C-alpha cells in the first residue's frame, strides 16, 4: 500500500489549522470551588452558522493500527468537539481542504485526557478509538438542514504504527 501515514502525537501547534486541542496542559486559568478545582477556561470556540449547540454521546467500535480508511467527512455549518469519556489513546485523522475536496490526510495520536474541537468545515476521519470503550461526548450543531459532507479517497490510506 503506497498511501501510508504515521500518526504524530497531538499538540496544539500542529493541530491549530484543523481545530483546538482540549486538555489541561499548563497551569489552570483560575482556581475555583474554594481552591479545590482548576478551571482551564474557554479552550475551544464553538462556531455555528445557525442552530444551537447540543451534546450527544457516541459509542464507537475500537480499531487497531495499522488502520485502513478511505472515508473522511466535514461539517460546513458547525464545529464539532469530541471529548473522550475514557482514559485511552485514540486516533484523529484530518486533511486540509483543496478546492472543496480533502488533500492528503494527517493522523494524530491523541493522548489520554485530551479531546479535540474541529473547526467548522474541517475534513476529518470518522471517530476512531483504539481501545474499548469508545464512548465520547460530542458537542456540535443541532439544527435543520444537512451538515455533513462525505468524501471517499479513490485509493485507501493506511495509518501505520507511530514512528519511534
């Protein structure tokens, strides 16, 4: 297979073109609850053309590396945040837009305790947990009209094991 990519560790700088990294990296912005809780404030901008923010729960089947895929999708009318309800690593696949179609994909290995918020219109792979349970809270646009565009690459891509 010629289309092989290696996932890189998720970090805010590399992921910035695609969205926000949701984690507790660095010191909290505020200490609240009588000094017993650190608040990491406003870590992602929810962005919707219309409709409202809603919280849904997704329970995805785990996959294993190497992982073959040809399908990516995007949501033109709203951002989409994925917050794992577990402490396992998981995989995020993204691609830059090239004149209405996705370019070559990139893969990120998301560490336990991290989530992501995809910017509105970002091409991304399907939810890809690497371990059970594959339970996630998803915050995205709830509203009328379609908010999903899918694209199938003519040749499948493979996410291999991370390079050491």
